[in-house]
C-alpha cells in the first residue's frame, strides 16, 4: 500500500514449503492471450495463495470453475521482498490482482484508475495476537508497546494504525516493525521482540497452539470487523485496471462467474470440505496440522461473502481508514473504485439469490 495488502505470503510459503467504469464498452473481451481453443487467458497474482483470507482464488481452480466458465486463469503469488500483487497489476505485469479493495482508493488518490470487480470478503481476516504478559486487551493498550505488522506500509500496518487512532492514540505513541508472517511472526512473539502481531490464519492457529499469544482484537469475521472498525471492511477482492476491464468485459465476467460460484460453494460447504479441495501443502505443514487448519477456517469462515457483492458501507469504512491513517488526503469518488455489475450478473446467471446488502450501484 504504499505496500501490500496483508501480506506477503512468501515467508509463509517458504515455511509451508510449499461501477461506473464498466458501462462504457462492448468489446468482445479476449484477454491479453488465448489458449489454442480460443479460451481467454488471464494472469492473476494474489497476495498469498496459501493464506486462508485468499483461498477462493485457488479453490476456484481446484473446483474446475475457471474452466467451467470458459477462462484459463494462471495463478501466481507475490514474493517476499518483491512487487506486491496490486502493483504488479497496476504496472501491467499481470491482468488481475487478488488483493484488498482499499488499494483502489489509494490508486485513485495517485491518479490511477483501478477497480474492484468482485468482493470476496467483508473483513480483513486478521487478528491482533498478543502475548499474555503484554497486558494488551484492545487497541487502547497499544501505548508504549512494539507491535508487529507484515511489512511497514502493508495492509496490516494501516489497520494497526487505524485501530490505535480509533482509541485516540497517535502513531508516535507506539512502535511498529515488520515481522512477516508464519514462522517469522511467531518468532517475534516468542523472542519478546513484539508485544503483538497482526496476522491471519493459519499463523493465528499456530500461535494459539504454541501458547505464545491470544487474540486481542478480532478482524477475522465480518461481525468482528464491524465492531472494531465501525462497519464492514471489504478486504479480499479482484482488482484490475479500469481500461483493461472496459476492453475485456466478457473475460472479466467469466472470472467473476467462476469466483461467485466459488463463494456460494464456500457458503454451502464445511471447512473440512474446503480443506479437502486445497493443495495439501496449504493445509498441513510445519505450522499447522490439517485439523488445526480446519478448526481455524471454521472459526473465521464468516469473513467470506456468499455472493461477491460489495457490502453496503464497506467503501466508506475503507476510505475512513485511509484518511484517518493519512494515506489519502484528497477527495475520492468511491463509485469509480468498484462495481457490482459483474457479480450481479453472475448471480443471475446461476440463479443465486444475493444476500449481501449491496453498496451503491455502479453502472
């Protein structure tokens, strides 16, 4: 964000061993490349394919939904110390990014037109994991403490500052350092380097299992995020450059069709069913057992939206976060940062009923 959404899956991957803007064009929608059969090919980089918050991208592949809806999606994951998924998308290295919605706001503030074409979660999927001796039970207790974030400038960094600001604290009242995710985040807690780390599953489950920390702030479910932040915080999504969306509408629709079908599948299946469809290295590794993974996903599955629709109030909550932290100072036209058009059509195509109260319609 100034850096990455949450994070930087690579440290985790290493340990794990692995719309306003859509209404302007009638382009036939062939992507930057096509397979021999004429199927459009889309390159999508995610901010950590093995992180639970980003599991829908891989799950859609595992379920065969991209193929079913007529698009060849080539998935990749951002690397530690490398370019973030949203930056790779903005610079044209990939067509789409699996990243947080708030980047669209930051890009607009910098004069770049990027939009969210399908919303997968209504919460960051993060938890503030704190040691018992830290004495931290809410963000009001951050004063004087050293807090771990994925990277300075990342989504976890922004959220940490926002939570503190909501409790009247300035960034000068506490210290932030980058600790990555997975084993490096756990080590920072164990070694007393930080009082807390903001992180996601499966790192959360590993911290709890090792007894080195407990959840002090829940941003892992839509309900928890609403309580802590004053509204749903749209996180995992699919971002693309507005000019690319407008010239590849048919292709975008196919990707959204596949992901909306995936979100309904998540909503109607258990955490165990989901885990069974993911790569073995995602769900059972040096950090967690498959049972740990399933337990964690059962707890935090509430972050996922069943229909791909941007939640009402979500964009405003995200903008408020960016402004309070100081990432965005000027005016932002939120209607240009997302569109529900593709998700609405996807739900109609499949006969699904939308259950998310939608944010203002674009079109």
